[in-house]
C-alpha cells in the first residue's frame, strides 16, 4: 500500500479483529491484501446504502456509534460495532494502549433488555473476577451479572427496580 | 354475517382478522394501547378505540374495557385472535353474557381443554389415544414410584395447569423420582398457582403434528389436515409446514378421525387445533387442544384453499361449513417461518429496538403476514414476533428453495431476527430429508455455521465503516464550513454530511 495517501488508509477494529482498508486513487478499495472495485449509492432510507463490491450487491446500514469514529453496521442481518482509526490515530492508540491509558474493559453493559432486581455490591467494594455484582431479570429468568475483572467497583449506573434497554451501561470496575 | 366485528388483539393477527372482515364486507374495529396508536392494525381497521396503557394487563388483557369498546362502537361480535384473551373462558363468558357473539368455541370447551388432566380423561373416554400415564394428579408423592413402575421409565412429570415446558421434568430412574416430583410441584405452584402434577410415559424424540379442526352449529365437525410443527426452540414453534413429510393418506385419515372425535367430545365449535405427539413407530397420542386460531394457520390455508378466518366469521354468525370431509383437497406444500426479533447467535434472546429498515420479500408463491411497518418499535411489552413468512409450491423441495430465496431477500435493520436461523433450517440436510423431531434445534443447530457466515459479513462491515468515515472526512475537507471536522468525525459530522446531501 505504498502508493496510497496515508489519509486514505484506515485501520478497522471489530470484535477483537483488525483489518486495514485503503481507498486507492483509481476508486478501488484494498481490504488487507485484496483489491476490490467499489460503487456505493445511498438508499431512500437514511443510513442505508447499496454497495456493489466487485459487482456483488449488498445492502448495508451504517450509523454513527456512541463515540467519535465508532460505527454500527448491519450486514447480512448481523450487527457489528466498529472502530475506524486513521493511520495517525492508530499509532497513537497503540502507544496509549501500551502505556496502559484509556482501558475501559471494566464497563459492563446489558446484553439484553431487562429489569434490575438486586444490587449485590456498593461503589468502592472490591470484587473478584466472576463475582456477582447485580441480578437482572430478563426473559422471565434471573441472571447474575458478574464482574469481568478483579478490581474496585467504580460506579453503579443503575438502581434496583430500574428497567434497562439492551446496551445500557450497568457498572464499571477499575483494575486495582 | 355480522355488520361489525371488534378484534381484541394487536400485531399481525389483528391485521389478518381485519383483512378477512373487510373482504367479507364486515366493518372492523381495532383496539389499541398507548404505544400502538400508529400501529398497522389501527391504520387498516375501519374504526379504532383506545383501551389503555402499554402494559397488556391494562389494555389487551382488560376484558371489561374491550367489551365497553364493542358496545361503544356497536360491534356485534369479538374476535380474540391468539394469545391475550383468546383462551380465557371467563372472558368468553363475559362476551356472551354481554349480548355479543364470541368468535371461538363455547367457554365450557375452553375450560375442559384448559386442564390437562381433565382433557386426558375426556379424550380417553372418547377413544382418542393419549400418552400412557396417571388418571389424575399425584396426591401423595409416596405413590409416585408404584405409578411410575406401572407406566415404565422414562417418565415425564407434568403440571396439570401448565404449558410452555414449565413444571415439566423427565425422570429416567426411580432414584430421581421423589425429588423431581417435589421440584415440579413447587415450579407449578409458582408458575400456575396449582401444585397438581401427573405422570406420563416420556416419548423419546417425538414429532409434534397437529390437526386443524372446524365445527359448526349444524352438527358438522371436519378436519383440514395436519401441520408439522416439530422445529421448535424453547418449546415454541419456529418453522411449520403442511402437509407433514411423514404423514401418509392412511395416517391422515386415522389422526384426522382422532382429532374430530376430540373436538366432538367437548362440544367444540369454530376453529381449533388438536396437537399430537407422534413417536418413532408413527403412533399418535393426544397432547392438547388449542381452542383458538393458531399462529401457523396460513400453511393450512395455502394448501387447502380455505380462508380459515373467513370461515370463523361465517360459522360464528350461524353459517354451516360449506364442504364435507371427503371434499377436502390438499394441493402442494406450504412452509411458514416465524420472524422473531431474537438473536439466533445468542440463545434466541429477545431483542428490542426500532425497525429502521424493513423490506419483506415478495414474488411468486410468497405470502407475508406482518403487523409492523418500517419505523415501528419492537418493545418488551409484547410478543417479539415481527411477521410470518409463508412459501407455497407444488412440492416440498420447491417450497424449501422458495422459502430460502425469500429469506435471503428479507432485509431488517434495527433489531436482530431469526432470519439467519430460518435459512439454516432450509439448508439443513435432515430438514430437507424430512428426518427430524422436536429435538432438531439441540441436535442439528450448528452455531458454527452461522458464525462462519457472520465472519464473512464482518469484513464487508469493516469496509463499509471505513468507507463511511472516508466519505465524511473527504467531504468535510472540501467543505469550508467544517475545516476541522476530521478530528471529531462521528455523530456531529454525520449530521453535517446529511444536511449537505439534502441541500444538493
């Protein structure tokens, strides 16, 4: 990818997988090592696009995510959350990650809509990895939501009796 | 025929009944809760009445309010659809005592079939085969070992008032029996307010095959053939077909006769469904009777050519069934796939959200019964079924290919759906051979296959997201208005881009 302008090159992170996407001067696109032709038009429904990727027709929904440079894409009935970094940002990102800054792995979100039944800890409590933090009822079943990492409970974002939507933040644990 | 009918339901079944009413020249009255004011069933009805807040217990389950709405609009009859109040004998009684017609069976038939032990006893007396088991509930858990020995292991403990798999337990030997009976009693008491449980022979790997029946006020009871409903997840059907791949004309005649006898034994009227378990030897056993129209009724309609909802209206208004049993003709093959707002990759967990994009498939042989429109919200308040897709073809193989084609065209964004699962079933060898039973999902469903397909789409998604950011940044580079937008690309610049596109 030496002949592409670095402004036209991106690193995309999705579900722990990284791939490189470069937009070539001739209008084609390179995904990792594969060069593909690309034609995109917007559908009448906002946020929806008809892609012809090497002539293969795909309807894709693209919407902005919660934070800058994050996107949600629906492709083939599957939902993906992607982080798109420019070349410059990806260097910075790697550097910060190596330095241990900006880690947010301790934030737990609701994977389905439900009702908070019981909160088992207080902010400031120490928790082990796998220790129950709260009990959430979803699909008429009670599920214990556990801490993914050992650490200290930084804050609880919900109260007992509160109904939460899918994707809502539940609590944050800070590595001690 | 009635002049006006109120439909005490929402979603796709309300739409289905409203359509049948309007075709029959009957004015249709919809009811709706706070969150359903813009729903399709309200838009398609002739009249609509608000009945309460989103929570079903105060709207679609509020029988008094619904009867008030019928009175207020001058409706003569109430069609309950399925779910909600459809199998509530008290409500059916209230409808009738209010001087309205209940489009369904007599309350006494609903009640008889509502108790599993009572239904078993009635069926046995009527000569309908039932799964070998105890006559009534087990009063003393100490009696259980002797009863189980008599039936033969494995046995199934079931709740008399139960349904949906709750209170059910398989016991393979005597050692587990006492504890299992106690646990089933507790579960049944919590779920159904009754601790009556009974024992049945556990049928290994059965098929679930049901018969559509119909009875009128003129002494006619007929069946309209079977529906194969063995493809289930969490004890709930997801794929149904008519006819069943294993039912021969002789089997159909025998099972149909059992179904008609079951209906006659409880003085049944209108549409009903008799469910059977079919074991490995192709013997059938009465399971239960659903005293209402079923979700999967369209596959029967496509194959028999009978509009079941129109026939419900006709029979409820005093008409006779217009055909004899020997005139029933079945033509071709129909398959239904239920499209649920659920995540197939994650244990079929219900999903909620807004249907941002919705484009159902069309084309030869495809029918879609849907109750939603693009922009509608799928909420936790109601059933997560979005629609039913039905494919008809002259033969089963073509119907499967047609369904797979239709599913591949279906586009939904905003919620996860069971469309990938439906495609998995259509492409599965055991399903294609007709060689399956109710354990299909646990035996055949290979998450790996769906994940592989997800992986292929992941690269395409990565390309799409990068393209979006790239076009946003190159547009903002060209724009004098937002020279610094690159560093904050995201929702802000998204809106700016949208505005510029709108101005072009």
